[in-house]
C-alpha cells in the first residue's frame, strides 16, 4: 500500500493512517478576523441544520469568508433598518434629550424588529 495517494475526482491528497486513508486537509481559520454575532449564529445554524453544506464549505475553505460576509451584511442591514424605522416614526435626537426613556424604548424596539427580520432573511435561510 502506498503511504500517499491522490484522488483526481475531488483534487485531494490522502495519507495512510494504519489501514485507512485520511484526507490531507488544512484549515486556514487563523487567517481571518474573528466573527461577530450574526456570523456565529450562521455557523451554528449551518452546523446543526445544513450539515452537508457546512461540510462542503469547510472542505473548500469557503466557510469563513461566507460567515464574515453574512456578519458584515447583517450588521449593515440592522443599522439601516433601525435608522429607517426611527425616521418613519419621527424619532429624533431632540426626543433623546426631551424624553430619553421613551427614545431608548423605541430604539430598542426598532433594533429587535430589525434583528428578527435579519435573522429570518439572512442567518437562518
């Protein structure tokens, strides 16, 4: 038996470990910045509910760039949606100084609604 073989179908090299050939895989996670909230949620979703896609992306080194992209887009989308909701409801910086508790309550409400939409549309899709 050879110590190392190459599979032309998937382009991977395999090394013999006892009686079994294992793929020579290198995971380059250290090259990427850390994930934020939405990237980690997306990773957990893929691991638990889309195992085949998660494995494919992991093997092709597409997982971390995908998670970073989802995280960045989700943060931007939440920020945009909160701003639009505040503008539509007439929530201004003047309200912040006049009635700060109401302003905080409204902004938290807008953020919760925006996060729910983003989670449903981007993270858990």
